[in-house]
């Protein structure tokens, strides 16, 4: 398993680059360059290469060439988000695997869909990841912090100079739910916010959200990284929604509706100052 937040030589984007017809989008603001790339899902050959490199069966839909990156050239700092490194953080021991009946259905669906006859070893088939992004080897390190992301500043009606949403992977868990990892980034004149969200809904079993937020203050050169993990039993949340007379079925599919209902199970806060 890759170390969380530090670049490794096994990065899939480095090993198996794909030349796309659509160039990456980017914007530079006060020394920080923000770049996104969105290409189609991987085809059979690169999926096989990824499977071999990761050692686990991949999700149904892998956008292996997609990424979001934030770079501060003056300090050598860069953080990126990509599917390979996120999947490399999935538990490969089987210890954190959801031990429910759906696991057999999931394995059968992988064999039918991808013609995979053997799963090398047990792993967390929900594709839950605690991925916090990949730092370049030259990046100054994050340090523990008590300074939260300034939400009030983000609520200001500042003009949005750049926005993008990038899907990294998705799996329907043998038609019993959803597991997906995606990134959103928005850039304003003085600051930016990146959200990398893992959302898992296993019907009648569990709801899970893992959020990594990267906040950058362009004027101060300050970067804050917040990681929050939330989860709860499916039925417990369904009952709360039903009691509100909401459309529970629809809201159970929307992480934005669930985020305030799920209790926190893990949280970290870090920062690094790079200079303006």
C-alpha cells in the first residue's frame, strides 16, 4: 500500500500514460497553478496493467487518466489526486472488508464483467480509501494544525475564476449500491478549495463518506488540508430521513444530503506555509 500523501514511483499515470485529444485545463493564480484533466474511462489493456500494478480487482469504471493537481513552483510543492494512488490506499489484507452476503455477489459480478477468474487475495471490495492526495517528493511537508478552513471566507460572493469536477472511479457494488471517488475544485481571486470525496452506499448495510479538502490562501501562501471520515448504518439514516417526510430513497443517493447526518469517525487537520 502506498504511503498516504507522498508520491511513489508506482504512480499509474507515470507508468501507463495515455495521450488524449483533450488537453488539460489550468489556471495560475498568484504563483499557484491548478490543473485538471478529464478523459474517457480506461480500456481493457490499461485496466489489466492497473490490476497487475495494484494487486486488486479494479472498480467497474476507472478514469485512470483523470487528475487534479495544485502546484506552487517557487517552493517545489505539488499535490495531485488520481485514481491509481487512491486505489492503492484500499485495504488489500481483507481485514477491513465488509463481511456481508453481497461480497459473493460482487465477486461473481467481477468474474462475469471482466472475465477475471481469480482474485489474487481478499481486499476491501467497497473500494473505501483514506486517500489525502499525492505530494511530490520535493514538497514541503504538512504539519498538524488547529487552524480550520475559513468557511466564512468561502461563503463570500467572490467571482469564480475556474471550476471543474473530475471523476476518478465508480462501482455499483453488484447493483447493491455505489462506491465513487471524485474531485471538485473552484478557484476565486484570493483563495481556492478542492474537495476529493469518496462516497459509498451499500443498500441496507452502510453509508460512508471520506472527504479531503485542500484550501489555499493565495495571498498568504498558506495551504490547509482537512480529512474527515463519516459513516453510519444505512437503516438508521433511512429512518431519520423517513421521519422528516423527505424522499428518503432519493436523499440516500445524495452525499450532500447525508453529510450532516453521518457521525465523524476520524478527522485530521494539517497545514503548510509556502510563502506568496
